[in-house]
């Protein structure tokens, strides 16, 4: 596995009623792109607000409603945090993707189809077992901006400090 240095300010799309928006236990129960349910916990973060917007839209995929149909108190918020500078598994550069046996077109395959979680989870398990801090990756959220990044931060007991929390109307619509 190749590595890339990352750290600094990241954001997370959170439910309006989440008591601890930086709690990774939901991913332990439900799994995510880089972790299978029950395997280990991962805190999924976005590098920028545009990528967070794409992830928020993903939450409504297949739903018969839009954000405009939800009451203001049911809309997702955005929480900032600061991630310590570290080396993360590289799922961003072409060389990093090749080292993970992922195509340079990631998050899409050669036919333009989104690479499924099931293909990424064994990579995450290998990285977890190797003691890695997490995986820096291209965003797989539909509509994410070109160059949009996410950080799959492995929960190894280190707690991040919660920064500013922004209401939906302050971050999603660009107000």
C-alpha cells in the first residue's frame, strides 16, 4: 500500500439529532465503503463542503422527497473537526489506486459503474489489520466535485474535537 499525508480541517454531514456527531459506532453496526458491518469502526469525513453536499444528496437517493420537503429541524447539519497530520493509505493517486488493485478511474470502474463497497471492504480490512490510521480516498458520492476527497479515519480510540456546527441553511445552500 502506498501512503499520502493528510490532516487539517475536515467536515462531516450529521443528523440534526446526533448527540455525538464524531461517533463512529454507526459505521461499526452498518458498515461503510471501507468497513464491513461488525468489523471495525470508521469515521467518514469529507475534505470540503462541496463533497459534503454530494454526500448529503446521497442520503436522499431513492426517496420520494427532497430537502425542500423536510422540516428545518430534520435537515442535516455540518460539523467541522481537525484531523491530525498523518500518513493514510492512498486511494487518491493513480499509483496509490494501483497498489490497492483499484482502477485509475476509481470510484468508477472501466465501464463507468460505481465500484461497490464489497470490493473496497477487503482493502479496508487489510489496512485496519496493518495498523493504518485510515484511508484517504476519492469521493464516491454521486455528483461529488472532481478532486473531491474523503477520509476514512479508523477508530483506534483517539477522539477528535468537535468544531463549529452549521445548520443546513448555512452550509448546504451556501448562505
